[in-house]
C-alpha cells in the first residue's frame, strides 16, 4: 500500500477529550472558549473537546469569559508547544510576529492547528503547508474566509470533483457595510467610517479592511484552494474603497449599478489573476443585493456551473462556529492537503498579463462649459478604440463646471488606461477622470 503523505495523528474517539489551547482571546477567542465550554460534545458522534489553556497579550483585560480555570501562558509559542494541549487554535492575527512563530512551532511538532488568520496563510501558507505535511499535522482555516459561511470547505471538499476557474465575491464586511450605509444614508465615506469605528464595526486602524488587503488575503486563499495552487498574496492586485465618493454611488445607481468591493480570482491555463477593486455591479445581480456587512461569493465550475454562497463574514458566533467545524473535522480524521495538492507539488500560478484583461468601465469627469467638449471626449475615446455604452450629462454646477458620466463597452484594460490618460490631457477637462471598473459577472 502506498504511504499517505498525511499520517493520521487523530486521537481515537472514545478516548479522553481533545485538549484545546487558544491563543488570542479577543472577540473571536472569547466566542470559541464560550462555545466549546458550553458545548463540549458539539460533535457527539466524533468526540469531546475541552479548552485547557489560553494565551493573550493582556491577562487582566476585562472579558466576557472567565479565564481563571485555564492554564495561562504569556507566550503563545510556549502554549503552542505545551504538553497541556492536543490542538492549537490561533486567533492572534497578523502575518508575522507571535502568530507566525506559534503556528510554525505547533506544526513543526506535528500538532494540529486551527486558525482564522488569513494574512498569515495568504503570505506564508505554502511554507506552513510544507511543514504541516512533513510532520503530519493538520492545518485548518475555515474561519479565515467568510467567517461562519463555509467557503473553504466548499472549495476544499465539495468541489474537488470539478475544475473551478473563477471565484468572485464580496469578502470584507466592513467595506460592504460602509458602501451600503453611504448609499442608504447619503453620507460621505469619512462620516460612515467614523460612525462604524465608534460603534466597533470597524477597527481603530481600518487600513487592512478599507485598503482591500483583508479581501485580498481571503481571495488569495480561495484562489489557491480553487486552483490547487500555492497562495501568493504578493501577486494580488489590490485596491480599496477609500476613493469611492458618494457622487459615484449615486450616479452608478442612476445608471443601474451598485458599487461593491469585488474580490476575484480567475484561472486561464497556467495563469491566474487575483484582484480586489471597487466595481459597478448590476443592481439585479445577487452580489449587488448582498447589503450591510454580508459576504457573498460566486464559484464557477466547469461541471457544476455557478454556485452562490451568502452569509455572515465575521462576528463572534459565526467565526466560533467555523473554528468548531475545523476541530470536528480534525476529530473525524479528515485529511486533505492544505491547498488541494500536496504542498511539495504546489506552485503559484503565473500572474496573468494585465494587458490581456478586459473590462467595461465607468468614467466620471467635470468639464468646462464650452461648445465641442463632448466631441473632444468622444474623439479621445475613439482614438483608444473605446465604444461608449451610456452617457449622462448633468446641468452646469456653481463654478461653471459640468459633470459628465459615461460607461464603456468591454475593452482591454490597457485601452481603458489609455483613455483615462487621453481624457485627462484634454484642456476642456477640469480634473482627471475618475474611473471605476464595471464588474464582468
Ligand atoms: N474585518 C473583516 C471584515 C472580518 O470586515 O470582513 C475579519 O476578516
């Protein structure tokens, strides 16, 4: 019999409960501890679990859970390698520092790891998968993408019989909330962001979310799972929502679209495109209808066609449920390569050539109120061989400028970029055009 590269280290059901160590006791960590202590037999046919030890930055911070009955570790690496636990749950976050050191240490010992850390896996996932497979440790990360919505399992298990060429969706709840609130309340990006921070919906340092990086980490992982490739965040093309103006949200709506932060990974042969950017999404499309902080995902398989998944992408309960699902998988003995193929065989796909991508686009500009302005703009577009799909001109505004919005037919992105430059160079244009892609979904 061939030897499996993934030795089964699962404790047999019926033995003592599986002892869990939790590093990082913030909102999600507290949710996991609460859930597992209230439901130690949450997977009754498989086995019991018990949290035995914890580690966090501040032992005495006020929390909803009482930590006094758990063994305390100041150092997460000491917890990860301690004999007091059988499985290490990493909820510290961050791609470097203590989270990375602790996960590496646990895997090197052959100890199973469950993590919600998308940044760590998007950047170091290939190296970690190699260690995990060398030592026979499980490395599970359902909670890293879409919180309680099982996108990882869907790709890692449900769709292994198909070839998935595209995953695209809304993977950051904070951005989706901000864009939805701007549209609903007519407030600016800055106003909605400050309110979200005051209510605790957005982080004090929101860069990871609003800069598109969190969605970039997540789509990097989904692409790796979908295509059986090494995750390679450095190759992702990431743009956030900081530059989305209320006026764009309103004008997009008038044209039949809603602006969403779309994360997509597409495979074409040996090439992949992984990108995150704001995009006009047709109002009738299910992605346009996923409002508030919801996450949503399309998966396109050659045999199954299109799947649509929508649900909560964050929060204590849903994320704790995803961590528990991974623990149950481990207990049940499920063994699959971390990213679909054995890590030693994994390669990153080659980044697709930007020049060959196509998109339709929305342009917003303000022009001086002179005869011949429209002709000059349409001439600039014609020189780039861009065809106009729709055109909207508003009345002259105080100050004498006229807002114009147009959308183009799909074209190469290089043509779109050339048109932005050509329009910006026109004397009649008061400021460089704002360009937002139209989602090709
Ligand atoms: N901050 C993320 C979001 C959730 O807003 O969706 C955790 O990944």
